[in-house]
């Protein structure tokens, strides 16, 4: 990663509330083009909230979010997505009664249909298993396949920035590895910028170029993945016992 | 990935070797005291009958009447014995066919491979369509005495099919539980009736306007409920349906309130009225006048309207908007994260569903010739919703089956006069229609919780391109 990379996403002093409850207390974060950035933290730290705030649901009450030179803080979600931010939300949220094919079509809802055939072959190359399951209903897939589908669906929108919320949630270590390998491949071969929210700190920090640690709605630490992995506080809080 | 392998289509492979042995072990020889034997079933039924006799003795066997100076006890042995016999027979039949048998009739019939059932359902669809097309002539040929009644019933059923298909867009596809669908039906009916009364509009001119007005009202309802889902949405739509009805009821100067509007014009056949005498349809074509012509004509109008509804829905399902509706039903948050404008998606579902309701309403007005707010009560909404839910949410053919069964079934009750010989002369099966209706719903929901037709046809299939590149052949994958 060259240090002079272009800034793709800048989060500045963002505060988000659920009603009167504060979830983010002034978050600053940068994602450069071509980077994998991870955000780690405990349950309820506000990781997912930050990701959802980037997508405009909920909106930030204070602060600014600039993406690719555009202020997207007040934009409606569907417009933000149309500018090239794709999200694989927490808990996968695939469409269970629709087939894998239809799920992927939904991912490509905003894209010129001419790209569809090429794009679908691309995601099949990344996740060959989805091709086998193409006519199956989303709800009948295994957890790992559903996660693959959620990522593939997000990729169908031809994103410049991919937001992934806990792709390792509830999956066997082998599948987690497959999925993280796919993310790395996307980043290395396609130059896709990835923002990864994870609880699985060890794997996430190993994968990411840079990482942020969030505690109670504020970023407490940042650095390269390797730096954070070495830090005593990170090890104590997020890795002990979790490492294998 | 062990879990995923269970989804692999290996079930039709015959077990071999060790697997076959394991299967054999799973079926032990019948024990001496087989719980599935006939004797056990009879014993069980006898116990049930005994219990029914004990419990029912005071409820059924003894009747109290108010007599001068107190109560008069009367024994009803006949009724008591009949009830015991009914319990015995019912329990025995259930035992034999459902509970204590090796092959219960309720066990899911093994569905064939996807291709097979698809052909069956396709054939059924075309057979139904063909029958619908020739239906009036079928009745005039084979039931000349009762053709009017039958065609009238067919028109009624077809109206409900159309309403069901319209509501299916909102509830079945977009997943927005709408309890006030009858409001759009009313808007359509009153639009035509009022346009005809005040501006002398004919049916064909008023039809698109009525659809448009209903669609507008669909949007008006849609806006405030955009953020609501599930139960909350249902309550608000229910209220909306009632508001429309109450306004129609109380705006006396404009809608004539409870008196209703009468003299609504009949549709014309390209300018020809279906009337007796000079200038009428029969006169123009040089055939003898017969009042049945008008029924046949009305039938074909509603058939055409219903088919348009179906074609539009089927077409929309394959377009991005239809897919977005279904995705919205599945998961609204995921939809938003994929860049779907959920507001517009919901509004289009409401508007298009309402539009078809409006068309059906106009047809209803012209068919009846008279409308009043009484025709648009909550019960209508409930029946239409029941048709959609019983048919299987999102299933077009399910709506047809449910309409025929429910609307046709209620009408059928009127023709069960022979039951009076069984239950006494005061017995009127029509009085029990709501009871039967409810019972049918409970039974269907127990046996088929997802409705009669619960399979969902994918809106798109992946067409694999057979590309045999040199690299694939080299690896031996070029099959």
C-alpha cells in the first residue's frame, strides 16, 4: 500500500443517535482507494452503526461523510448505493424465498443489464459453489453459502467500495478462511476497496492493510494491521482466547 | 460444508451397500401389539366415544325448558346417541387414515422432479384458461335451464379472482398487508357511478379513469404508511378502508349516502347496447334477442379484465420492479442496502394493486346497476385477503382455486335443499356459510400453512453458456 493513495472515504466527527441514545461520539476514519480497512471492537461498540451511518441509515446527526469527493452525509440510502458503495449487511440478509439467481439480480438492480452476464461469471469464479446452487432458494443454502451470496450480491452492483459487516459471523473456521481469501483476491486482483467490520479481530487484522479499534462509539486506536496485532491492549481485549 | 451437502440432489439415488443395510434395519418387523392395527384403532375410538358420552350426557342428552313453576327436564336420547356415534366414527376414520396408519393420508405426497410438476401446473393453467374462454357456451349448451345462474356465478367468481390478483400484488408480492383493499374497489365503483350520473360517462370511458382514480387513492394511502410494516400497516389500511366507506355513507349530497346510486349504465359493445329491439346488439347482428347475451358479454369483460391483471402481474414479476417487490417482502433493510428506493417501490405496488381494484369496482358497478356503501364493508376486504392467503401468497393460480372454492362454495350452499330432509325443514345451509368458511380456513391453514399453492416460481433462470475453452478441456472439464 502506498501511503500517498487517494482518499476514497472520509468520516469526520460523525455522531449518530438512536433516539436519544448516542451510538457514535465523533468518529474519524479514512479509507483510501485500494485498501482493506477493518474496524474491530466488542459487541455494542458501534461498529455496525458506523457502517450503517455511512450508508445513510441512520443518518449522522453531526459530522461529515465524504465519499469520492461527494458529501453523502444527508443523501438517501439508495442514492449513496448508486454512487458505488455496496454493503453486505449484518446477518447476511439474503432474500430467502428467492433463488440465488434472483438474489444476484437484485444486487445488480442499479447496474446496466448489459453487464449482468459478465458480472455473474465473475462472481461464480470467486464463489464456484454459488453456481451449483443457482436455482436454489436462498433460504436453503448453508450459512457459509449465504454469506458468499451476500458478498456476491453486493459485488453485482459493481462497487468501488465494499462494506462488509461481520462476514465471519457463525461460520466454521474453514469457511471463514475461504471468505477472507475471496476478499483478499478481490482486493489484489480487482483493486476493490474494502471496509470490513469484524469481531474476529485476529483474522481481520491479518487481512487488512489498516485497522481501527472502536470502544463505546469512539475510535481508540488505529494503525496498520500488523501494528495493531502487536499492541498489548488489542491482544488483551480482542485476541486472548480468540486466537487459534 | 457438511451441512450444505444435504441440499445436494442425492435423495433419488438408491441406497447401496452399507447404506441399504442401514435402511433395512430402520424398519423393524411389526411388533405383536401393533399400535397401527385395526383393533387398536377401534379401541381408541370406543374410548373417545365413551368420553363423549360421559361429557355430552348433560350438554346434549339433557335439555331444560322453562316450565310454569320451574324448569322442565327433557331427555334427548336420540341426539345423545347420535353424538356418540359421530365421535366414534370420526375418531375411527382419523385413526385409520391419519394417526395410526403406516401411510397417513396427510403425509406429503412426494413431489416429482421440478420439471414434472411444472408441466402439470402449466397444463392445469392452460386447461383452466381454455375452460374459462368457452365457459358461457359450455353452460348455455349443457345447462340451458340454469345458464343464467351459472354464468352470473362465474362473473362473481371472476370478479373475486381479479380482486385477488390485484391484492396479490400488494400482499403476495410486495408483502404489504392491506386490510382495506375494498376501499379501492369502492373508489372504482363510485368513480364510474358518479361520472355516469353527473357527466354521463359510459363504461368504457369511465373504466380507465376509475383505475386512475383508484391508483391515486392507492398513492394517497401509500404515503402515510410508508414507514409502517406488518401489524401497524394492517391497522392503518383497515382504518383507511373504513374511512372511505364512511365518507361515501355520509356525504349525502354527492353520493346519496345509504340510498346508493342506481341506474348505472350497462357497457356497450362497440357502441351497441345489449337491449331488445331496434339498434340493439341482437338486432344489429340479426340474431334473436336473448337476455343471456348481456350475461355472456359481462362475463367476457370481466374475463378480459382479469386476464389483463394477470398478464401485467406476470410481466411485472419478471421486470426489476416486480423483483424489487418480492425482495421488499423478503427483507426491507437488504433492499435499501442494495440501492432500491423502497418508498417508490411500495408506492407503485399500492398504486398498481389499487388500480386493478378500481377496474374491478367499475365492473361491479356496471354489472349491478346499483351500488351503495353496504357493498364495501370490511367483510369484503377480509374475503379478498382470505382468497389471497388461502391460495398461497404470491401464487396466481392459487387465487383462482381459492376464489372458485370459496365463492363457488358459498353459492353451492344455496343448492343443498336436500339437507333439509336430514336436519329438519328449518335448516338453511346458507346460514352456516361463515362457519364453514372459517372452518375451511382453519383446516387449510393447518394442512397447508403457506396456502394451497405454496411453490414460488422463480422469475428468472440462469442460462449457462457452454463455452469450452482450451483451458477447460486441458483440465478435463469440458463437459
